[in-house]
């Protein structure tokens, strides 16, 4: 494979809103929504996330295993892509499910059930329908919040030193 055959990898930033699977496309594997609009990538959503995790000295698999252990879960694992920049991605379904959409936690303004889908509104007022119930989405959103809270604990408290122990 030559350099001309390689498409650049999209790196997730604080402006990334969502990464969608494009299983039915013959060339592109994902559609990425960010503040600049839509971008197509030849890489699957998990590959895009893995490349971005590597910027923070880990891998998608390493982050997944860590969160699985932390939360005692095995599927639909939220991923702290670059936690010190507030970049956390949550899947709406199993990554093997063609309807899985990866959403950036801090880009989500609100969400609500509409028919058999959930409408997710982003901070910039745009939105997206995802094939998941509001109840299931709410659980994913709260799981991601728990990951953020647990990972930031050391920012607020020294190990073993808590205000209520003084």
C-alpha cells in the first residue's frame, strides 16, 4: 500500500459530536459529525477512536478493559478517549450492531424519545436520531457520567485524604 492509498485518519477533538457506522458504503466506513459539518472516513468508528486514544498513550482496547473493570460491565462500554481534554465517547448500542453511534458526552445538550428512536440534541442546536430507546440511552449517558466522576476523583481529593476524615 502506498502513501497515496492511505486516507488521513480523523482525530477526535472537543468539537467532534458523533461518529456513525457506514456499513452500507462500498468505500467509506464512518461518517463523522463535528462543528465543521460532516466528514467521511475509510476507517471504522472503532479505528477512529483507537487512533485518537493512541494520542493519549493508550488504545481503545486498553481503555475498554479499564472501564469494564471499573464499572463491572462488558458491553456498550463508554470510552475516555482523551479524558484530560474532556473527550468521552459513548456507544448507543453494541459495537457489533450496525446502528451503533458513538456520541461525545460533552456535546450532548439533551435527549428525548421520539417514536421508537431517541433524538439527541447537541450543544450547537443540531441533532441526530439514534435507534435506541430513551431509557437505554439514559443508562449509557449516566454510565459515562460515572466514568467521568471516578476518573476525576483524584483531581479533587488526595488518595486517602477526604474532608470528612479531618
